[in-house]
């Protein structure tokens, strides 16, 4: 009996032992396989999500960088064009004033002009230079009269940092020059008549810009604007000129607002690529780097030809052995192009850094999983040894307790892999599996944060676009928009409109009754684009109306407004403007023009013609300017048409301007009895000509018909 009892006990023990060992082995197999499946799934998630995010980010980052480069190139080109147009305006003004002095000498007192004084080096001074065959006494009287140009010649470089020298060369062989290098020349060593800028302007008979040349006094690469002037017989009296240093013109050294290693270039009509010389010996002067039109690289030659054709955009080319993004925009005043160049590697560098960081995160995650698997195996081995001493039911319960969290973890990881980044693993096992779950949760949270940040950047861009759209609507709402504006007044008809461009601009019109017998009309265009131009427009409009309603004449209004706008005008903005007072009973129009496009005048039973008078300086240009007032008389049926340069400068796909001649033809094509449809007629003509081309500037117009008092 004892032997039989021992045998049963042994068999029961062996059975329990076998069941326990079998359970331990099964649990061990499931656990190890599950951990390695988890490891593989986690690695796959890292790789897929990393590749997807990197691909999306690279496309978005490259698109954003190209847009920013294109906008920066257009903005720089536009600023340079404004600088050059202002310099040409100053040159024409100087030539006109010199002509006036020589035509009307009795109106001016002599102002002696001295030869170059070395002690004045470093500051702008007015100097008298003579040709080798010219004596001082022979020209002293005339030169003293031209000394009255001194304040203007010295004011131009003070108000325009791009200007290097201002001068007037006379056909009699002497020159008045204002610059800061009086120690580098002698009175009898300069004959303007032999200079290329003089001969070119005399031959052209009008304003010219020279090509690039090396300044005679060692101030680097320069260009010159020159304008000839003549006596009443048409004989050449002389040529006025202004020198511009290229490095000052393009602000080549000022690229601090561009990210990375961006560089700025100018390209002239010959294909010469000009940039700042960064060497210590150059002092930041401009120099010619390469000729793209003569390049052996076909892509570079094609790019130069597109730039010479006035094109704009961003292209990816190889420049000096480097793969770069080349953003360019035309400088219409010179026929040149402005370019910003940024290495492709700089644009894509954040993506490479992100991919490197992602790879490091992935390696760290895999290493962590491997460590966790090792720890789990050790813990399980110890647990398995203890499990052999317990009954089969406890072994099964232990196996179930161990494998359930792993299954949950694998299920959660698969949910995250399918894109549910908000899914979180909730394990409270108190061991390494819980730590693994927390690690996966952190990974999902980090990826969610990164994607949310990308979405926020996109939302911010859309918000900025919406705010600019609202700014455009606010700007338009400030202009009178009810027509006819004075239905009880039968002495005149008045219509006005503004067709805004995509970007907020600075155009505006205005009209108002100063008293029962006086109607004021205003047409103006503030320089620049965007919110600054709109704010400058609002200030100008308010100042003009307030001063006009205080009883001032048009010239007085512009003089007061000009002085107020010049105060603290650190941005260098300006406004072209036209303002007229209509005396309703008599039809007399008293008007003043501050650098604005001339209006069209149509007499009854006749055609529209350009009302040409010499315009005054733009508002906010120079403090203390005196504006000249003009008069015309309107008869019943006469019409005035005011407009901004958005009409004449509208371009078609062939880059042709609508121009003044087409505008006059379009105005005369309107049916005489359809005055109310004048503005729609002109707008239709402009957009037919544009043929789908994008509108680059506001189109602002005002039409006035006088019916008689």
C-alpha cells in the first residue's frame, strides 16, 4: 500500500510539474515572440512616420523658401527702381533749373562758386571746375549765376544716400560739381564736354543712364543719369548729371533680413553679374563677378536671356560650382535685373537636421526596446523558476497576467501606426512593459506636437492673408462711394472709382464741397505697397482735406501737407498728387500738381487731350518746397479725367504698357452722351488690353463734367 501511495503522489507531482513546465514554456514563447513583434512594429512606425513627415516638410519648406526669395527679389527690385526714378527726377529738375537761370539771369543774384578746396574733403561742397582751354574770368559771371543751384545740388545727396556726386557741365567748358572729394581734383583739370555721360546725353537729346564704369576718383563701380538742356533756339547749353555708386544703389551689403547665406546681385543688359566684394581690401565696393550671357553653361545663358527680357521668378541653377536657387525680378528703370541667390543646401538644411534627429530617436527607441526585452526575459526566467513550485492553475493565471499587457501594448502600437496619434496606451503593470508603453505614448505625443506646429504655421499664413484682405476693404471704405455724390447740384457730374490690386496699395481719390460755390477734387498715389503705403495714404488724405476746408488755396494746401509729411519721414515714402478747385458759378479751375500723372481735358464738341504743365515735386520729397498754381476755365460740356499710374502702367502678357496714347484713344472712343459710363468704359479698355495679365497696381480714376453755373 505504501508503494502504491508513493507512486500516485509521484505521478500527481510529475503531472503537475509537466503542466507547470508546459505552461511556463508556452508563456515564455508567447512573451518573447510578442516582444519581438512589438520591437519590429515600433521600428516600422518610426520609419514610416519619419519618412512621411520629412517628405511633407521638405516640400512645404522648399515652397515657402521659394516664395520668400521671389517676394524679396521683387521688393528689392521695386525699391531700386523707385530710387533710380527719383534720381532721374532730381536730374531733370536740376537741368530745368539750370536752364531757367540761364534764360532769366536778371531774376538771380550772383553767388560765387570757388574752385575745389582740399580742406572741405569728406563733406559735400559746391566746386567750380574748368577745362584746360577755359579761363576763370571768361565764365565767372555766368558761373556765379548758376551758383544759385547750390542749395538744390547739395540737398539732393543729403536727401538721397544713393547719390555720389551732382554736377552741371556747360558747353562753354566749365562745370559746377557737388561732391565730398574736393581734395582729389584741380580747378583746371576737368572738361565735362569730353566725358561719356555728357556726349551720350547730348547725342540722345534727352535723359539717359550710362552703363557701368569705374569712378575717376576711386569710389568704385558707378552709373550716371544725365539730362541735356537747351536755349530757345535749340542749341545745347549743357548737361546735368548725378552719379550713383552701385553698392549704394542695390544695398548689396544689406542682406541681414534674408536667412542663410543668401547673396544679392545685379545683372546689367550685357549679362554682367555684379555683387559686393566681401574682401577686406574692397571696403564693400561692388565688382563684376561673371558674365552670364557668355557662360559656357546653357542654363545660365538661358537664365540671363530671360532676365534681360524683363522676366521674374525663381530657378534652380548651378552657379560657380554650387547648386542654388536664383530669384530674380526686373529693374525697369535701367533694363537690368535684381537677383537673390541662396544655396539649395541652406534651404533644405532643416530637413536634413530633422532626418538626422529622427534617426537618432529611432536608434534610441530600438535600443530602449532591446534593453526592455532583455529585462523582461530575466524577470520571466526568475518567475518561471518560482512558477514550477506552484500548481498548474496558478501557472496559467500567471501566464495570463503576463501576456495580457503585451497584447494590449501591441494593439495600441498598431492603432498609432494607422495614424491615430491621439491614442494613448494605459498600462499599469508596474514593470518594464509599462515603461515601454509610456515611451510609445511620448513618441506619439511628440509626433502630434510636430504636426500641430506645421498646421499652426499654415494657419498663420492664412490669417495674414485674411488681414491684408480686410485692410484692402477698410481702405476702399474710406473713399466716397455714393454716386452721384451731390444729387441736388445740377452744375456738374462727378464719378470716381478704384479697382484695387491683390496687394494693399496707396492710391486714393477724394472730392468735397469747400463752400456752396467751390468743389475740390483730389487724385493721389502713395509710394510703395502694403500696410505702410495704406497708412501713408490715410494720413495724406486727411491732411489734404482738413487744410483745404480751412480756406487754403491748392498750392498752400500742398505746401503745408508737404512740410507735415516730411517731418520724421524715416521710411523715405512720398506721394504724387493732383488737386483742383472748381469755382462752380464761373467754371474756373485752380489746380496744382505734385509729381502726378497729368489729367485729360476734353472741351465740348472736341476730343480728350493731355493737360500738360510742369509738375511740382512729390509730397514728402523735400521740406519747404513752393508749389506753383495753375488755372483753366471750363465751359458747359467740358470734362476732366484724373487717374493714377495704375492705368497707364497696366501690362499685357507681352510686357507692353497700356500707356498714355492708348489711354487717350480709349477715352475718345466713349460715346459723348454716356458720361456716366466713362469709368466702366476706361476700365474695360484697360483689362481688354491686359488680356488676363495680373493687375500689379491699383487702377484709380475720377471723371468730372461741368454743366455750367
